[in-house]
């Protein structure tokens, strides 16, 4: 093959590029210094703003921790982020004087039971709504979503009447206690919606392969779909545990025995007629925040992935 002859102008141009250290391929140098500098400035500004917002949101929590570690007299002397006198008397009173360990156990039992039931029932119902074909499926799913528009306060009277007058005749037990709080929250429409949307993103080829192997609907759900739904399950678990752990309405209505109170109800014990016990109150608040914080830190990656995937319809 004959070689192409370069014109004097083109040869001079390639020679200049080679002399300047640029590759002799006829392409422009990679990287624009002005644009890289602007990107670094924008990134620095973005991180500065995000750090400022994070500090702004962290100040109330840090103030709660600081107040829990100072004596009562110092809590009314003015605002200071760090205590002048460090003491753990607030935690001691919270655990021993107010028996807060019992209330924490009650919250853990109720939140754990509600979380497990939602993870199982919502995943099972979400799989049925996403993959099974049956008459009235879309109408039934719209009715389930419609319950999200009804607040708990409007459902108070019928739910209470059902627990008192209807269900005990079949279950032979009184449900105005922790069992009643768990029963009315066995599965939520939010959990069902998240699981259904996530199952829609899973390719149907996996189900077809399971059918070829002779797997039925429940075996396909248990052996194929459920292991792939880890992010959605983590999102449902975090949302339900946090919501039940912090819930006040139904426990305040149904829990009539002091020994069954949960943390949100027990927090009112520190507020008296003429005085508020700020160190024990803040110590109890910190204790209430720690489990949720640890749960979110451990499952943050799965939580974000589950919520993001649940918003995409397959």
C-alpha cells in the first residue's frame, strides 16, 4: 500500500504537537483546565452546603445528648452545647426511678412483631399483586392504596369496636393490650405498595425458568423472588420498625396497663405539673433514638436501593 504524503502545513502542525508533548494523532489535548477548576469549585461549594445542613440538623440531637449529661439546675441556666458539670444522674433516674428498661422492652416487642409480620405478609401480598393474574386485581390494589388516605383518627371508633365486641368472641381473649396494637398493624398499605413495585422490576425470565423446573407459585416466591428482594425487605423493615417504635396514637388508645406502656407514652412521665425533669427526659430520648440510628446505619445501603427501585415500574 502506498503511503500518503503529508503537506508541508500538516507536517509542520504535527511537528509542533510532537514538540509540545501532545499525541501525534490529530486529536485535541484531553482536559480543560478552566472547566476542571470550575468543577472543583462547584464540588467544594456543594460539600460546604451539605455539611452546613448536616450540622444544622445535628444540633438538636447533640443538645439532647448534652442535656442528658448535666444536672437539672444547669438545664435552666441558659443554652450551652457542652455541659459545665458532667453527670450521668439523668440516665440513672431514667432506668431505675422510672423503670424505663421495661418500657423499652415493650416497644421492642411490639415493633419487632409488627416488623416481622409486615415483612412476611407485605412480601407475600406484593408478589401476588405483581405476578399473579386474578379477577379484580387492579381494583383490589386501588382499594388497598385508598386506605392510605384515611388517617388513624378516623378509624379509631370502628377499630376499637371491632377489637372489643367482635374479635374477642372468636379469639376468646381481650385485645385491649399489646396484642391489639400488633393485630391492627399486621400489614400496612405502604409496605404492600413498596414490595409490589419492587417485584415488578424483577425480570419474568427467572419465573419462567422456575416453572420449567416444576416450581409452583409459593416455591417461586420463596426460592427465587424473595432472595432477590433484599433491598425492598430492608426498606420495609426500617420504615415499619421506625414507625412502630415512635408511634403514640394506637398505644395510647389500647394500652391501659402501665406495665405495657411504650417509650412514647413513658416520655410523658418526666413532665410534671410545675417542672420538667430535663436530664432524664433527654436521656430517654437518646435511648429511643439509638436503636433507630443503628438500624439505619447498618441497612442504609439496602434501604436506599429498595426505595429507589420501588419507585420504578417494570
